[in-house]
C-alpha cells in the first residue's frame, strides 16, 4: 500500500499574532513543522510527503525540507485550509492508495497514532483521530435581543468527540471531498467534506498530547510537552530494559540498520529484514515492561513476519507496551560492525527509530563501534547491536 502524507502548513496563524507563522515558530528549539516532518519522514508506513507552505517559503523552504531520505514536495498554500490541501492533493503521487492529512500546528502526533489512522482509512475509506469529551457539553443560543450566550440544551457527552489530525482517506474518498470544496463548500477539515460527500468517517482514538497550537498559551503547553513535562507520566515509575541482537552477514542480502539501507556488499541474514538495531531496541522496550521479547511476539515460525520491516515490528511492540500503561522516554543504541562505517547514516537511523517509537529524535542516541578484529563480529562475519531503553509507567 502506497501512502502519501499531506502536511497543511499554509496558514498565517493570525489568532496567534506575530510576523512568523505559528508552524515556523521555535518550540523548545524546533518548530512545529519540523517536528511534524521528522515524524512523517521516519514513519515506515509513509512513502512521500507533500507540504503546503505560505508562498514566500515555497522558493526557499526551511533546510530540514531538503536532502531528506524520502520524497518531499512543497506547494503553495491557499486562502483556506481546504485550498492548501487541494493544492497538495494535486501534487500527490498517482500511486497513492491512502492519503493522510496532518496539521503542522499539531507537532506531537505519535507514530502509533499515525499508523492506526492509516489502517482505519484503508479498511473503512476515511478515518479521523478524535478524543472523547470528558466534560459536559452545552449548546448555546442568545436570548431576546442580547448577545450573551445561554444554554439551549445539554448534549450527551458520551456521543461527543473532539476531532484532531491526522485524518486519512482512500484516494477516491478524498477526491470526492475536495470536489465539494471546489463548489464553494466551506469546512474546517476534510473529514467534514467527506461526510457531506456521503462517505462514512471512522473515529480513531486520538491523543491528549496531540494538541493544536492556536494561541500564545498553547505555545507554553507545547514547550512543556516537548520537554517531557506535559505528558501524563509526570508522576511515574521508571523501568529500564536492555536488548541485544546479532546476525550473520551474507551476500545477496541488504544491510538494514535502524530502518535505513546501508550500502554494503553483504547484509544480515534473518527471517525478517534482520535489522539488529530495531531488534535490540524492541527487546529493550519489551524487557523494561516485562512483556517478553521479540522472539515471543514475532516468532520466526510465523510466515507473517517473513521479510517484515523491523521498524514496523518496533512500532507494534511500542503499541503493546503503551497498552500496558508505559511510555518510552529514551533509548541508547550501540551498533558493533567492522565495515562499512555507519557514521554517514546515523542521523537518518535516529530519525527513523524515533518515529517508529513515537518520541522526539533527540531522545534516541545511536553510535557505531568496531570489535577491533576480535571474534566473528571483528572478522566481519556478523553485525551486533546493544540497546538500553527507559520506560515510564503510571504509579
């Protein structure tokens, strides 16, 4: 399945004020747009990204949009959000089966959230991330000639969801939705247009930290989340796990490390893609949560995991530990390989692993070592990786 991502970043952020659009403002050292792009570039389910930017940034986009490991196209934004998305849709690869749309003003969508939204759209045609309302919801109306709002009715909160992005659609569904936009229909998101076009839209569990930056108060909250102080794990118990993996190197196999194919005349032999980095990290995360190991979760006796992407297996393992009440704080990885040198590929590996886990790239450390000619690794017959993961759990 070919999946394209559209990042809507063409707005001016007028409600926030200031000369710089909100998606380009620094939040704890990185802009919301850069955080979004990093997440989607590293996500194993995304094949290309199309970004709608304000006109003045199209000719000279930010440096993090150039020299990327995946195709990134930049198009001018429109007067309305839906116009920006329509411009981006026109630039999407014709092979795209599913198109996922995300607001650049939401910088903290996790890899797991992106994955489940895409999966729901592939199955149901359209899907939107949303969170249930925890508050009692009132519909307002003015009374008499006044302008002050009064309660018209109380809505049943169990049926109320607050929409977020990502939103994902099969190509034909999104095409129908955007065709309505061309007739003059106005909407705040593409899911609303899809509804009007007669398509059912599935709700996918969103995330409380997947906030949208709209006001200056939101910037402070976003900075807190970026520093790890706005997550629901602040009062938490810490758990540490270690992981180790080794694979023989053989001809006629790609050498995949941290989701990145490293040029080499030999690759790792294994049932999946034999990515020792992802395997070691997966074991470290599962171990910290006391939830077994990669061999138990993805046995090599199961044909489903034949030649599987280890980045995908890592994402599945993270979803498993999250379902048991944990979050991943950071990981530290050491790759032991005699040749080739991995230093030119380290940054790309960190981005890919961070996106698969759903954490910021600065929380992933990766370095390469040799074994100084000692044992099978030192003789160039194998590649190994060690990993340490820190998890947090509800107390």
